[in-house]
C-alpha cells in the first residue's frame, strides 16, 4: 500500500489518468464526464451498450472526484451479483485500472484508492438499503439498472436518499429498454419537458462492438415483428400487442416445502424466519434451464399445484461457465438440495452430461415439429402465479408476442427474441403437458 495520502494519489491520478477512449462508444463519449443533470436516462434498443457505458462512466468518475460515493441498484439484490457487479469488474479490467480499486466479492462493494465507494444493493432488502453508509462522505450517485423493473414508489424512496449539502452534484442514472409505453418512466421523464433530466437514446447501430449474429437477430425483427423491432431495434416506446400470455399474476408468494425446515418460507429464508402461506411437496416442484453465455442463461424453479403453474425462483446471468452456473443454482435456488428435476434445452448434450455428472437431476427437453406451440397452448390455458422476485421473468412475459407475416397477420409462433426464461417456462412443465406419470429417471 502506498504511503501517499489519498489526496495526493487523487491529484496524481488526475494528471496521469489516460482514458482509452477507443474502448468507449463514440455516441457516449460526450456524456463521460458530464454531471449537469440530476437525472440521466440512458434508454433505447437492445445491444446498444448502455450498461457498459454507465459502468465506464461510474468507474472513471469514482476515481476523478473525491467524495463521490455510488449506489448501484436493481429490483432484486441477487441480480447485481449476476449482472452489474461482474460487469463493473470487467470494465475495471478493460480500462487497465485494477491497481486503483479494491473489490469485495462478499459484501458486493468496490472501493477506489481515493476512498470513494461503490455499493451494490437490491430493493427487495429495504433494511440493508436504509443502513448503507460510506466511510468518507455521503451518497452522491445512484445507478438504477433495468429501471423499468422498479416501481414509481421505489424510485421516490431512492430519490429521497440524495439530499443534503455536497460540493458534488447529485445524480441518478437509469438504464432500460422502453418496452411499454404504459411505464411510469414515460409519464415521469418523457411526457413532460424537465430541466433536471437528460434523455439519451442509443440503439445497436451505436455499438461498434456488437457481434454480427446478434445484430442480424435484431434486424430480422423488421420482418418477423415490426412492432418488436421498434422497441429493440429503434429504441422507441412500445405498445406491444398480440401477447402470447395474458393469464398470469405477479405477486408476493410466501412458499415452503412440506418436508423441509418445518415449513419455513423459502422466499425469505434465511433472512427472516416465518411460516409459509402455501406449501409444495417435492413432487410439485419442477425446473427449466436454457443455456447461454454471451446471451443470458436462464433457470426457473416452479411448481404445479391444483392445476396452476407457479414460478418461484429465477436465475438470469451472462458469461457463466457450466461450473459457475451450477454454483448459482445451488446458491440461489433449492433445486439441487431437493433433487428437483431439471428439463434443459436439448441443444447442449455435453452441458447436460456435465450437470448430471455433478449430481443434478437433469434431462433434455423433447423437441418436435410444433413443440413450441404445443407448450404455449398448454400454459395459455392456465393461470400462472409469478413471484415478485422473478423480475426478469416478468420482463420477458410482458414482452412475449406472436410473430406476424409481411401483411401483419398474426402467426401461431412466438417471436424468438429475449425469450430465455419463456423457454425455461415451457421446459419446466413439459412432463405435465405430456401427462407423464412415470418415474422421471426412466
């Protein structure tokens, strides 16, 4: 550790900090050092690099200004561990600044050499959120990733945290895709002109590093579903019609397992110990898995009880090896502990074999001509309960729509885009669809 004071180190860094601008998209560079608005809204299409840029800006400004402390927020706390926290570490590495930061993977904090801190938290743990303090100075910056997943009340509570006297301007940055024109974000920041707000729209065309396959996937939406292309391609507010699923509710489900820990609520344990409102036997439980790396891997834990599907836990993470994915499943779900059967995408038999070798009760899904609509029709006829912690599932199911032909006629095929957890949804209840009562391992 250097014997120089943080103030001298900060001065030296200001003189020697060479920002490799070739790593920053040209469309974002004018905003890199700007803090002239309380609210900065980074929105637009898929693959535009919004989250990468916000991470770059926050990392660089954490070093640049003494007394700047940041809170990185997602609706659900564990989603930070899967997304924003590893992204921030990746950006620090890409900018060659590892020596300027101390990363605490246990507490999900990043501390600059000047004493400034970055804390990652979720709105599902309000007690932790209220207790966050910084060793030097107060909270000055907030980044809300996937801001469309939080409520207006959530935002107000965060906004009220930024108060007091500070020599640095307060800033809340929000990043999201404008999926629904009914969102409170549109009403609050877009429908009226505000002097305290900067709106910055970008699309995949602004990202020089987007891979060609993903670019083609986005551009194919022009033909397959122009309305979806307006959202994910052009980055415009969407009014998505022709939804695949309508009969679902997003609710707080306090659930337990009948033969586990005296029916303690698994949603809240181990943070809070209380009795579950609804109980499932291990026979009720199912799981679905969709493989991914550059695109998200998805895992759902659900249950079928009294003829109604439940979605209880989710994993949604990018750039995870199979070993890392297994660690997430064991840490964030009850799947392996109860040997819950996993039905996985059959396209990766080697991955299925690897999980099976490591003790998971897993098998490939069955694919046949019309299998997608077979599953969709089965699930459309039932009322699905989605736990409020499964915010990525809600985002996908809200935007899951049918294909259209060139004449605008709706086809019996969902659009194959941003549907990782929707595939898990079908895989998870495959055995129920086929009425299989045989032992799962046969």
